[in-house]
C-alpha cells in the first residue's frame, strides 16, 4: 500500500473528540505553507493514535522511531504524537488523515472496511495465523508489494502506508478452566472477526466487546473468557479477573497500519526525508513485533507467579482448531468474493504464499534474533519500495 509520490541495533526490551472544520483548515494551510516555503524547512508531523503510550507498539517501537526520524533528518522532521484517542478514535482516524486534519495516524482497516476493503479482507485471515512474525511480515509484503487494490484504495483515501503492525498470538484468558472441546461448549468468549467465527464453530459463544471493555465484561459475567494476547492482562488489567490461561497460540492481528502519511504531506517532503521514513520501516515492524512478544511472555510469567494457572489444551481441541484454521483461507476468500471485495482472491492467495515463505524464514532465524528479522524485512520488503 505504498504508492510513493516522487520519490540498527536491537531495541533494548526492558472515542474522543473530532477536530472542528476550521481547525482542520488551519492545519492544512499550515502544512502547505511549511512544505512550499523552499529549502530544508523544519516540519512537524502530527501522529494520532487511539492506543495508550505504554502499549507495546508505542513504547518499544513508535517512540524510538520518532527519535530516529528526528536524528536522521538533522532535526528537520519531528513527529508530535497524540495518544489515547485525544484527537480521534479508531474509526475517525482514517477520515482525519484523508482530509488532512492530521498528517498520520494508527489506521485499522477492519474498522473502515468500506474504504479499505481489500486490506481489511486480508486482515480477516487472523484466525489462520499462529506465528506473529511470519503473519506480520507477510502482511507487509502483500500490502506494500503484491496487492494493487490495496495501493489504489490507499491512494483514493489520500494516504500512503509505510508499515503494518499487529499483536501476539491469542490465548484464552478465562475465569474458569477450558481445556477440552467439551469444556468450550457454551463458553462466552470475547472474540472478534474470524477468531470469533472459529470459536463459534467449536461450540463457544463469541461476544462482541471492545478491547477496552473486557475487564467489565469479565467482572459482570458477560464473558467467561477473553481471546487475545496475554499482554492484555496488564494492558487492560485483566489479571485481576483471569484465573486460567489456555495456551492456544491461535490467531494473530496483523493488518493495523502503524505508520502512514497524508499524500500531500508526503509529497511535500524531500526525497531524502522520504527515504529516511522508508529506511526505518523494517526496524519499526521488528521492534513492535519483538516488543509485543516480550510483553506477552513477561506478563504471563507475572500472572503465573500471582496464581494464575496455565493450561495445556487437549489433543481434541487442538485438532479441531487446526482443521478450522486450514479452512480459513477458503472461507474468507469465498465470503469476500460474495461481498464483491476488489481483487480479494489474488490478494488472499498472495498472503497464503507469503505467509508460508515467512514461516520458513522465521524458523531459520530462530526464536530470538530481532536483528536478523529486521534484516529479512528490509531485504524482502522495504528495500524494494
């Protein structure tokens, strides 16, 4: 999704108001004046996200990315970050970037599928993916290099995409033990999209609850389990309610656009400045991936130390899950073709091929080694933009 106009070392792992129309016009005018004034004028990029400053994407990846951009442009480019939805919720951010109200934002295609249908459809494959590194790398490769419809839809929405992000593999975090296929029957699970569909086919009852509402849903008995990365036990304070974690490693969110830019703003940068953003995309993706994995493991270990019980799923549950996962590519393709999603058959096949390729790459890299993962991302994807 990277139609370009004109064209380090490992990280140390240690609904909000909309801007009014007048302010939007002022921002747009200010950007125009700054970008057309000639010379190497200082430019401040506004980046808006609905996630918190302590989220793994922000603390491990995006904030260090901001510092690198500033340093590598000799201070000519700075990025002002607004977190927690202070300048737009998850559904408002694409319209705000499109209109030039903000320069850049965290964009979630599944929340704006009418505008970004093809990338949203690819993101609907999350139930088919178990490895976050392979899943996210494949998503970046397809969105940037192998999906013309993704590029066209971004262009129609007046932005270019620079990097996709996602989360860790899903576990079941529950108030009661879920180990077998029989245990799952009738269990109310906070699960969305294709993950919810798979749990429904396994006998569970998916409940549509926003990630920020999961604590209350568990507290009130609205749900028995939450399907999500184990780091959510800290991010959303689920550790106070969760008693059991079933280690499924099933489902990965991988289609969130974590770096992008309004097309006019992008065109106003110099070629050298644009290249700095592109050259930092691989590290941004690698840092957020390994940061998420780090927090998943750290939070899980802390939960176990506090008495949460880790459960190994039974063979019958794993076998049923694997069978449904294998059918996800076909199911999602057929569903999206019925909806008339442009180019979806070719896009999903491209993702399947890329995911298989990246499974091989990350197996060769091994469990750790973020530097090698970053290099693979650079060689296979971002050096080709």
